[in-house]
C-alpha cells in the first residue's frame, strides 16, 4: 500500500501512461472550433450553450456589462456582437477557444452583446480570411487576394487565435 501511494504520488503522470489534456496554445483545436461554431449556429440566439462553455473554462458570469459576460469585473473585455449569424458563430467559438487558453490569467473577460453597443472593449470580428489584423480595438481578418467565403478554414483560424494569444500575452496591459 505504501509503495503504491509512493508510486502514484512520486511519478509524473506521463510515466504512468495517464494522458493529460493539453494546456496553453496546445489546447486550441480545430475540432473544438467546429463543434462550437455548429452549436452557435444551432442556438439561434439562445446563449445557454455559450454560458455552459464559459463555465467549463472556469469563468463566472459577471454583471459588469449589458451582455452575456464571463470573467472578473476588472477584466479587459473581448467581445462579440451577435449580429451576423456566420460571423458571430465563428467569433463566439473563437472567444471560447481564447477563454480556454487565457482564462486562468484572470486579466480578460468575454462578452456577447445582442446588439451594437458603445462600450470600449476589444471586438472579435470575422476570422475567415487569411491575414490577421488587430487594430483600434478590433480583432479581424483581411485579404486583398481572396473574396470572403462562407467556408471556414479552421486550421487558419487556429493560427489566428495563436497570434491573438501572443498579442494578448505581450501587449495585454495596453489593450
């Protein structure tokens, strides 16, 4: 019994063939994005799935904003306007993925607004194009070479999310 306890407590999980879930940037996955985009489109304005996912990321609901917001009251808010179904579905899925990666830092919160607002947050827009831009409080993508497509390149969106996390990690206090 003592040896079993010592073995379990003294060894790293990898040595015992226990698979740990990925953390940090490795936690970003195309499968999670696909699932959350599908759920967002199916919800048609019902944010119960969004609330459940944010709670799964360890974030608590906040009454600091006039939307469905999760995070500490003194957070920098990364928000989505639920206007265009395709754009907001991908933006909300991206937001959930960002919460998975950076929520433990307790500096950022996440909101979904049902309509336009004048609040000074960072906004996630359409992430379907190939060049990421983060400018004037807006996280979006542009491309001069390809027209906007309804297809989502999930691998490219994961790369965009990695760049956003990198920017938040380096410039987070300036957001």
